[in-house]
């Protein structure tokens, strides 16, 4: 399994639902004019997702494309924003994620405690002069 697919598998272990296209990247034809979807990761809400695809850049080089997509009734899935990584950037990102693997393991969902202020200290009551 490629390192990229291992990273996706690690995300799945952390509780994300992952749909993978397991075609090997090196077997993709050089005449590819469409994108090859590598994974679709769930987003923060029910109508959000992250689509990971292999595409050809304007210069003909392969690039990894991350597309944040939202779903709207009557429209379907649409791109909210896109980030393209060239091979050098992808290798650097993969190295960073691998180096920080222990941080992902420690990132279990912990309950959040919201600190509330302590009761205000009351100043001692002063006796009015007429009492």
C-alpha cells in the first residue's frame, strides 16, 4: 500500500469514514484527461466532504487536488474551495504528517470544560450614618 493510502487508512482508524479508489497511481494511463478520485473523506457536517483526486496540472505534471465540497438540494455536490499540491509539496506534507503521527494518536476527543468565573467577592457592608 502506498504511503498516501496509509495516511488515509490512519484517518479511518481515527473514526473517519473513508471511501477509497484503490487503483495504483503508477498504473494510471498517461493519457488521463479526467481526474482520478483517490478518496472522499467526510467533512465537519453532514453536507460537507473533502475529495482527494489525482489530476494533471496545466504543465502536464500530476498533482494532488483537495476539494472541499458542500451539498445543496437541487444543486448536488459543489466545490467550495480547491487546493492543488504539486509532487514536491505532497511529499513535504506526507513527511510532516508522518513525523507528527504521535500527535494524531494523542488527539482523542476529550470533553471540553468551560471555566466559569468564581462568585464575585462582596465588599463588607458599611453601615449608613443614619442607622
